[in-house]
C-alpha cells in the first residue's frame, strides 16, 4: 500500500485541462473521419481560391462576339448578364450582382450559353436560309443577340449557385445529378423573399465546375484511397447508355442530335451505316466528337463544313489547325487540342480513370473491352456519384459497427 501511495505521490499533478486534452487527442485519433466525414469538413471555398472572377457576356452581345469570347477565354460555357428586372432568371432564380459599396443591384444573370448552343443556332440558320448564299446565312445568324439562344437547351437554363461554406460532400450531391457548373458568390447575402423564389445577391461570383471537384479528389487521393482504389466496375460507375454516331454521319445531323439528347460529346464508331446509332455498345470506337471540335473550326468556314461527314470534318479541322501561326493572332500554346480518344477497361481503378480525365482534360472516358468494343462510359457525373455513394455507404457501415 505504501509503495502504491508513494508512486501516486511521486506523480506530478496534471495541469488543468491536461487530461481533457489527452483524451481529446486520443479520441480524435480514434474517431478520425472516414471519407464521408472528411468530404463534409472541406468547403467549396477551397475550389475557388485560385479561380478568376466569372467570365460573362452582356445579353446584347452578338453570337459572333460570344463565340470569340468563348474561344479567347478557353471556356465551353459563359454566363449571360442583363439589366435587373427585365428577364426571368434561369430556372426562376434571381442571381444578381450588386455594387459592393452601396448594395445596389447592377446586373442579373439570365442563363448560360455554350458553344453547342451557338453551333445548333448556326446549323438551324443554314437550313432556314433556303436559297441564300452560305456566306450571307452565316453573317446574318452570327449577328443576332446571344439572348436569343438562351433556353434552347437545358444547359442554358441550368444556372445554379453554391454558398462558399457548402461542404464538398453537398457540392458533389448537386454535381452528381448532372449539374455541370455553379456560381459561387463572393461575399454573398441570401434572402428568402418568397417561398418559391430565391434571390442571391453578391458583389461578384466565381464559377466552380465538375472538373474542379475531380481535381480536388485527385489531389486528395490519399484520404480517399479506399474508394479510389476500387475498380469502376465494382463501384458501379459505368454508364451503359451510349449514344454513338458513325464516321459517315453528317456533322449537321450530329450537332442537332447532340443538343436533342443533351450531350456535349459522342463516340464515333467504325460502322458503314449513315444513320445515327441509338446504342453504341458492341461497336468499335475510333474517335470522339464534341463541341470542342467545332470550336476549333474558323467561323468563316464553319457553315460550309456542316455538310461534311464526321471523319471528313475532323481531317479538315486538323489540317487547318496545323497551319495556325502566331501571325494569325493565335498563340500556338493557346490552340486547344481536340478531344482525344481516351479509353479504359472495366477493371481499371477509379483513381486511374480520374488521372486520365485530369491529364487529358476530358469530361468522359469510354469503357471498352480488349477488342476496343464499347461497353459504356464514365463521365464526371458518374465519378462524383460513385465517390459520394461509396463514402455514404462506408459511413453507414462504420456507424453500424459502432452501434453494435
């Protein structure tokens, strides 16, 4: 007993809070958050730190001005701004930019315009032109205001905002439903003025995209290794609904079909048929066709190229790009590459697929078998959905073990 007392007496008394701190530290190690908790701890503001302010065009800008702005800024979509009070917002939402000093509303974002919207407009104008010359058709169609194409596609009306304090997990929930981009307010102030109307007012915005989240996941792969090391097949990340076109399909028809199906890219398969394929599975994929291919074609020649087949068009655009020089007003480093044919196998890990996406800057990877026959695709939406659902399942499993 005395030895026991002596040992106790010899032990210095802990300072106030010392045991509490030790317990807290010990508990924090034991309760290290899983993927779900980790994704909830990090905020959307992390994704905007190095991003520039929102790139936009006024509603009065012509189609030609907007196309040039998309090319100059190397973006595939751009916000359209108008004076407040004159337009119904995209999806019924009022997204406003206000003066940082006075709070007075300066502009209202009425939607987004994409390169595909512009290309469909040009293609349709060519059909309506009838007997007029192609050059006249193009000039006229390019001089109409950009506001005239807002709402022609779902993409244009999908204008979303995310609070900077939104967790990455909640951001992924939005993006896993097919939303491609969202505006993040700078110093936002949100007021629910009416039950059915949300008014978001901010001195400015930045844009966060699905690709920003994908890059974040890649940079944080060590925190998500249990998920990312799994195969895309095991994670059920493969989308088997493939709309493909043949190499003999006319570009004009591809553009219209892409917009009708809300697609920004399609696989080109090796088949002799001229008609569009509703199902590309089991076909050999040879290349990718997307709105970026069309963006690379000089506007002066675009309309005359719409009657070419996909293969002819890709060859012509490739030849035109090869002749570009700095004297053309385009720096060689600024010339965007056409989408590459990026493929993977079902047994590839999600981490490998994410690396392909980020390195090649593509929004989808075609899943093929050993003979390069299409099995499906993995899009950014599929990746974000798979990661989120896996994180939630792991969290539920952990809670079940603890409760037992």
